[in-house]
C-alpha cells in the first residue's frame, strides 16, 4: 500500500490512511470511560509499586549503601554523611524503599501505561506492547545507570572541589539524596527519547529526515529543557543534562532511519 501524508502532520511525517477505523475502538469510549480506565491503570500501578516496596525492604541496607556510595567517595577517608533532624534518616529509608519499589515495578507500570493508550491505536499498532514495555524500561534503567556511574559522581566531585583548608565539605544526608533522586528522575525521562522515536517511526508519524531537518531547533530545545529539569542552577549540571540529550537525539535519528518506513508515492 502506498503511503500518503497524514492530514495535519508535517510533510516529513507519514502515516497509513485511517482505513481500518473499525479496528480502533478509541473513539467508542466516552470521557467518563476514559477517566475510569485511567483510574484503573493508576490503581494497578500503585499495587505494583506497593509490591516492589515490600520486596525492597529485605535489601534496604544494601540499597542504601549502593545509592550513597558516589557521595561518600567524594569525602575524605573516614568521613560520613550527617543528618540534623531526628526523623531525617528514617525518612530517607522510606524514600529509598519507594524509589526501589518503582524501579522493581517499572515493567508493570509501563505495561499499565500501554494498556491506557492502546484503545486509541490501530490493531497493527497494538502489537508493539512488548517492545514498548521492554524499551521504556531499559531506557529508564539506562538513565539511572548513567546518573549513578557518570553524572552524579561527576557533579559531586565538582561540588567537593570547593573544599579548602578553611572550608570543610560536610554534605547533609537529605540534600545529597534529594539531589540524587532529582537527577535520577530527570535522566530516566531523558533516556526515553530513543524509545519514543522508535514507536513514532514504527507508527509512521516521524521520520529520520524530519529529525535531521530540525536539528538546529532541537539543540535550542535541548538546552532549554536541560535548564528546566536540572536540579541546580549551575552551568556544570546543565551540561551534564544537555550532553546526553544531544547524544540521544543523534541516536534517535539512527533509530528512526533504521525502523522507519521508506516513503513511497503513488503514481
């Protein structure tokens, strides 16, 4: 079947003509039914997170040691993180359990996201459920790994470099972990870019040529988004977010070129 430009989209984006409307039941759901479906998916996701939180309690100390290791590595030998409020350490363990629960339940959460958007898709698009869950989960894990092993240690070393004989670096527990969580969530979302482009290209909504054509605009948007999502206002942290975004954009161009359709025009 020949591909034709889909009305309302850019000329660089192609989509199959909506001839299989009977295969999509998205238009058959009322507004209240959509709200009910959203409520159902949120409840299921919360149940998955609760199960993940319960499992994480068995390994809470090991998880705590793993998450705080990059911050401790920037301190002088024998130094420790400090907390100044009686409930601060307890609250930290609760937060670690929640984050671990989300990480454990990530595939199930992304499956619930897919189930919510699936009714608005054509039958040939619904078969992407397994790749969607797999790639989005891997994207979040890749963002978390980049944060833990590259971005967060680098930024902590940068902050610790201001330590002088008259100025001692003694980071507070809640601030250190709060910064870690903010960077984790930000980079976890950023690393979804190739997965999003993969599905948009598969659905013939986006092409590699469209991404290449708007590369200059993308650079501007990358730095704007990095300035918005960065947890601190310093230029070093902004670059920590902007650099992987630019690299992922280039990678997304390759993804769209590989999996996207070859435009064909009818005679």
